C-alpha cells in the first residue's frame, strides 16, 4: 500500500501510542524528514530515543515515548502543513506555541529545526507540526 503523507502517518502513530499508553512504537515508514523530526523531538526532550531499522531494504523508525510521573511528556502533537495545504512563513511570522512552552517544527533551507532556532537563524520555511 502506497502512503501519501508519511509525516501525518508518523504523527498519528506517535499520538495513538501515547493514547494507548505504549512505551514505544515501531515499524513507522521512514524518510529523511521523518528522521529529522525524530531528531528534533529527541533534542527537545519530547521522546526518549529513536532508532532507524532496516528490514528487507526498507527503512523504518522506532520511537521510545518519554513519560514523566506516568504521563506522557507530549500532551498534544498536531500536523500544520499537509499535502494539499502547505503553510509557509517568514522568520518573523513564525508563531509562538503555547506562549513559548511548546514548539513548532519547521523545515527550512538550513534543515529541520524548532521555531526558536529558525527565528535565531532568521530563516522561514514550512511549518510541519506543533508539539506541547
């Protein structure tokens, strides 16, 4: 089965794993953007770890969900841009998520990064998702 939107699939699988109380989710189809989103989530402390696996020539991602006091660190994860509706913004117009308590993941000409880093480097781009 061909997957049209790997990013939405990734975010939905992580969200469903959190709602089900799972410690990890595996078998998520991988791409370079998925790997970079996982890297940003780990750097920001939203997930404890991620691994890239290869089986029969196909890459997959496994994500370890991070919990604190039996509650997931991620309370909300939401896709902003989609295949049919891309959301681009300048560096000065990147929204603050939950007044700085959350993070927007942005793909820019300098790579995938958080909204804070994009503002710091003064680069805009496509807002992929919001996490808090």
